[in-house]
C-alpha cells in the first residue's frame, strides 16, 4: 500500500472534526484558511470562525462591510493584515461579478494568498493536484524522507512541492493535503511525536535511522526589537474618549488606539510628561496618573506598554496637534476594533 493511500485511510478514521470541513462552500473554506495562517487550530479559532461566518455569511456581505466592522470581528485574533486582505479579496471579487478564482495560479495573484493558502484552497475546493506545504507538512516530509535542508528556505519548500506532487493522491488532493496537516498536528509533532501511531512508520527514514528528534532543520535568526509604548488615556470635559486610527505601515494598522508616546528606552515620569508636551502641547504636570502596565510579545517584537490617565482642562478640539484624533462617547467604545493591549486596558477599566 503506497504512502498516499495509507495517509488518506488514516485521515478518514482520525481526522479532526472542524466546522469548515463539514462544508463545500468555498467562501467558508477561504475564511478558515485565512484565519489559520500563522495560527494553530484551537477552540478559540473555531469560535472566531463561527462568529465571523455568522456576521459575514457570504463574500457579498463581506464585500459590503466597512473595514472597521471586519476588524472588530477579527479583534483579538492578531495578524490583522489577514482580515484586511480577506476583505480586499471579497471587494475585488464583487467588482469582478463574483468570479471566484479556481486555480492555484489565479489565487496567488491576490494579496494575502501565498503558496500554502493558494494550494490548500485550490486542492480542497477545486481538486487541483498541488501540495499545500506549511510548517506541519515540512516537518512530516523532512522526517519521512530524511531531508536535512533548512525548511525555512524557499528552495527547500520548492523541493518539497516537486517531490510531494509525485506521491500525493491525484483523485483526492484536498483530502491528502488535509491528512498531512492533521498528521503533523496530531502525531508528527515538534517535541513529542507519536511515531508508534503513525500510518507510514514502516517506511519513515527518520524512524528507521533513529533521527526523528533531529529533524526538521530550522535555521531562524530572530532579531527581537524592544519598544516602549506610553498610552495617554484622555477624557475631555464631556467625558468623551480621545482615539486615533493607526494608519502607518506598522503593527495594528487599521486598528484604533489612544494618543501615544513611543521610545526606544524606558522613560521616567518626568521624561514622559516632557515628551507629551513636545508632541501634543498639553500640560500634564498635575493631571497625569499611571493606570496599567502590560508586556505584549509579538513574533519579532516585545512591547512594554504603560497606560496613563490624563485629566485635560483645555479644549483639545482646538489644539492643532490633535487634528488627527477624534473623540467618542464612552458608550461607543465597543464599536471600535482595538489591539489586544488596549482591550485588556479597557477591560481593566470595566469599559467593555
């Protein structure tokens, strides 16, 4: 019995029960693949998926939605560019009379759809014979074939695609790709693989040679950047909250936050007040108080975030340094999408 048959037979008996696998709706599968980029399957992901589908049940409904509302439903899931690319994809298809690309080559023309996502959608929805190579697949095939190449390199991933395309099932390519995903998630795990349960253990190079824990080879040089954020929570005389929409090419683009002082080093309260004056021209000497602190870790960044409450007496709407900010009533705060640190602060303040 060859590799693909064993893998598929194992999958049919042991696959994970996931809501997007219970449908042939290409839009639902598209949403799931976007959500699963750089994210593991979990109960939390399933919850987000079901809520997103409930609010945007079709490509048409998603295309008609405002970006703010799309990001709000994605709030807390992270990697917000995925939501924006998904929204952009829906709008482009709407303008193209709802034409849905059916091949790998057509799919990867859209931002947010890379080689893995394109292959997954093309194989699952349209039965295109193309391997979906993600981290799980790289680990499975590195061990099974005995590949010592760095799996983070494009050349290695291309080599895997060429090799796997020759051994994958031609009649059920979508099932084959999902079987590899589940094999990597359930059995061929990074640290404690369950080799004794593997359906292809008898022909696995790593098991035969006792090198399972030596593969895959992954050479990553992470340069961790430390950033210090000092958020100023400003409430005016009418108790309206000052907000900003992040628009620069940085983390959390498209989300909302408060007036911000950023530094490359930790600042004293005196330095914070001085920078607030220089940036916003507001006097805080008697009205600035510390409220909340959090360390927020991203893939290549560590954010040390402190929140301060600032009592303002002057009318900031006339302050030219606040022209890019806007004020909202307290009861409207739930309508805006925020990065996770802001959410935690608002929960601490019992505002959401």
